[in-house]
């Protein structure tokens, strides 16, 4: 019973206070311990960040110094290669001139102005009677060789940049103008006597002659028979039909197909806009080192600003502390004076107690705590200054596109291929009359062709109005159809067989040369149709003139994949699988040849298989035959599905690839497209005999660093994590020098300068990283 009473005994008031106090003290101790632990963790975190920032700053400084040294070394290697190349080209130039001199073919030396002008003047002074069609065709083959040489030297700036270059460019234009004039004179001499070319069955003039560079056909309805409205020149691949209003005219139709194009260069859209946004003139070392200096200046400015801010905050904290101390000193003095007046001198020196001034004590305590917190919040904080973000790549800004007028062909997006077609209506000059043994000819000046002006009076149908839903009667619809057919009969109908000398990947369309605006125009063509099986393009046109076949330049871009592999100390092979076609090229020293082209509409490029030529000539050959794999610096504006890379970095990478290209192979990576503008991803590996086994490594090239990543081509996701133990390298050239084998380094040192330059030309022209 006593035990039960003791258990039921209630705690006294003092015991409850004591237990409550102990509980409060325990909670206070736990809170204090938690606070101390948090403060220690925060202090350790800040210390760790400080150490990491210091370590990162030291590492960045070391990398910055190493980066500058390596990029400058690579630039010096490139400069030395270019110097040796210039010496080699000088020797080659002298050999070419000697070979030309020993050729003795009667053609002028394109680098000797006197010979070029003398040949031109002699050609111009040829009597008109001697400019018969066979002789003009023979001379055309010669002159086109001279024109090609002049164009190459003007393009390569062999004449310099001064007055001589301007004079030679003007002479080149005179050659081209004279060539056109001579063809017109030859046509005129043919038209002066049409008797040998009259077909007795149809009583029409039919003349057709095929040449290597120029093919000519002439047709005329001598009898004015309305049934003879047109003709098909099978050998030339051109068919036409004239409207009735031309049947009673003394005119002839001239169709002249030329394999060359001397007018597109006059288009304002032919040349790329010379804007800084389109070009990356600076080398990677200039861009990166200048950016490093800018970042260092920004870091120093941020550090000075932080120190100044800390000094200002410390001064403010000292000022607030001094004001608080001054206020504290003043308040006890006031209480002492009051005590002396109340007659209590013993308490005058004692500080005021809270019991005597509870409100004042609480206010003072609150104010002091607030001041303490305020001074603590103003204490300076050292936070690491982040590096500024790199400048983004040039976006696809519409204002950077070449502006063209309505119906004007933009040659930045399209190209005229397959030669040109001179489709003209010409006045027939007076025909000779035979009087006895005499043949009388009436000579009219000027003694050249005169074009017959014609433009069809055609009214196109009004555009369909989708807003009106008025139901039309069948008679009304039939009447409109008959009216449209009648209007179509006013137009000139033409069809052209696409030449087999060109590859066609997309349907082409007709364009006409606009002499007034100096551009190609799509105006005046109606009812255009294309037969994909027979490769025949037909249309109706308002008037004739100089016609061309235009196509999209970038139908084969972007690439699906590509690979490059060296096959010897100065030989290699480049494979490109484009959007439609596939190309395999072989490189041998400073020359390139085609090995195989797949996916084309014809085998027109087989004639160039295993024929080595300069890379610039191969590029022109492929473009002329419709296979354009060579984007320019603004081409990304007209191609969808591309990832334009950091241009200085990409240009520098192509030099590095060329410098190590006789020992290392490269290929495209599926991670490159989505890696971003400043991440260039490709596969590479050493291709010497003992290194052929194994998978290639994945190379990540950035403006400030080149490294090998752990991620592979067959990995499930992309990761830029570096391979373990990778040292720092500024570019591919130094990575290969440090990690390559002794045999590879020996082969790199022996790489011919001509081979390196040839590879660089191919890599730069194809832009493999930005368009794959």
C-alpha cells in the first residue's frame, strides 16, 4: 500500500520547474551543437570551394600558358609548311612555263600580257567572210583553253592585286565577248545562204552540228506552211513549237547549246556578301588568346571590385559599431545625473538595472541585437568569380541572306548547270540570187545576226479565290478551259532533254537571262513539267532568249557520313556519303582523282576516274557536272539539319588533320551534330601497320582544348568525360605528338608540304565537321 501511494505521489511545483529547466537546457545544448555542426559544415564547404577555386585558377593559368605556347607552335608549323609550299609552287610554275614554251601550239602564254593581247587582236581582225562555222568551231576550242587559263590565273591572283590584275580581268572579259560575237558572225554567214540546208520533203531549213563545246541548230519555215510549227532536233535534245502569229515571218530559229557559262558571274548573288558575320578571318590562336586576356581582365576587375566592396562594408560596420558604442556611453551618464539630483550619490556610479527601466532595457537589448545582425550581414563574402560565357555562334539571321528581287534566281542557293541554251528568233538576211553565171548577194550592215523581238500577248488565268464558294455551271467551266487553252497557244512551247554530261539529283527548272538586271529570272515560264523517267523538262514561255537549267546547289548536303584514311606516306583516300550520292577520292601528293561516284543519274564522271588533277580543278569539275559537295561560309543559311561549328576552331582543326593526315585516319561521329557549336566530335586512330586493330578513339575538339573522351561511338548516350589520365592539349597536333608512336611521329615529320596542302584544301572545301 505504501508503494502504491509513493507511485501516485504528484510532483511538486519546484520539481516540475526543475525538470522543465533541465529539458530546456538539453534542447538548448542540442540546438547549439546542431548550430555548431552546421557552421562547421558551412565553413568546411566554403574552405573546400576556396581550395577548388584556387586549384582551378592555378590549373587555368597553367593551361592558358600551355595553350598559348602550343597554338603558336602549331601556327609556326603551318607557316613553315606554307613557306616550303611556296618554294615548291615556284619551281612548278617555272616548269609549267617551260612546258608551255616547248609545246609550240600557237596559243599565247596567259602570264605574258603582250602575247595574250596580240592573240586577241589577231583573232578580232579575221575577215568576216573567213568566219565560217567550221572554222569558228575549231577556233572556239582553242580560245576556250586560253579563257580557262586566264580564269585560273585571275582566280589564283597570279597577276597580283594591282592594275595588272584589273587589266588581265578586262582582257578575259574581252575574250569572252569576242567569242560570243564570233559565234553570231558564224551564224550570220550560215543564214546568208540557206539553200544547202533546205529539206525538200518539208520545205524547211534544218541544220544541226554538234561540237565539243558548242552545238548549233537552225530551223526556218521557208514555205510559211502552218503545219510546220516546230521541230525536234534529236541530236541536240531540243524540241520547240511556235505560235501561229510567227508563221508568216521571215525568221529563223537558232538553238545553240554551250558547255560553258560566261554570264552567271555578273549576277549580284553570285558572290557571297563580305560581312564579318560570314567570315572567320582570325586564326584560332588569335581568337582564343584574345579571349583569355579578356577573361583575365574581367577576373581582375571583379577581384578589385570585390575588395573595394569589402572595404566599404568593413568601414560601414566600423561606423555602425562606433555609433552603437557612443550611444551606450551616453545613456549611463544621463542616469547618473538623475540619481545625483534625487540625492542617491552611492548609486550614481552603478549602471541602470533592467528593473528600474524595463522598457528602456528591452528596447536597448533589441536595438543592440539588431545592430549586431546588421553588421554580421554586411561582412564581406568571397565568392568565386565565374568565367564569362563564350560567345554564341552566328545565328541564322534572315537579314544576312542575300536579298533578291521577285523572280530573281539566288545563286547562293541555286546553280545553273548543264551549259546554256541560246534560244533566238533571228531575221533571215537577203538570200543570194543566181543570174546566169553570176550570184548576186545583198550585203547588209552590220554583218551579224539581228534578233526578232517577240513577246507573246498572253493573259494568265486569274488566281483561284478560295474565299468564294459560288457554284459554277459546267458550261462556264468548259468555256474557261477553252479560253485557257487558247491563251496557251500564244506561247512558245519548248522541251529540253537534260544533258547526260550532268548529274541530276532534283528536278531542274528553266531560267532566262535578264540583260537589263544582269541576273537569271524565272519570269515568263508556264505549264512547266518534268518527266523523271526520260529526264525531259518542258515548258511554255512568253519569249525566247538565253536559257539555263537551275537546280538546288545543296541537294547532297548535309553528309550522312565520311571517312579518311592514309594509304601511304603521301597518299590517302577520302570517302563521303552525301545525302544522295557517294564519292570516293584518292589523294596522291598534291593531286586528287575520282575513284567512284554512286547514286547519280548517269555515268558522266567515269571519264575522270583515276585521272589525277589539282584539288581546285577537281572541285570545279564536280560542280560543273552537278555534284556540289563544297559549301561556302554562308551555305548554312540555305541548308537545314546542319550544326555550324566554331569557325576558327574548325579551320584550325582542318590544318591539324592535314598535318597528321599521313599517319592518322578520321571518320564522322554520330555525336557531332547535337554536340553544339563549340564541340567538334570525330573518330580517329593511328593507321600504321601495327596499329590497325582496335576501335578508333572519340576525339572532342573545343576552342580551348582537345581531348579523348571515354564515350564511344556505340555508347548509349553522349558524355564529354575525359579518358583517365589525359593531359592537357590545345589542339590535335600536339595530342598526336605526345601520344603517338615513334613511327607515327617520324612519318609526320616527313610529310610533304604539297600533300599537307592538298589535304587542307579538301578538308576546308568539304567542311566535314559542320555538315555531318
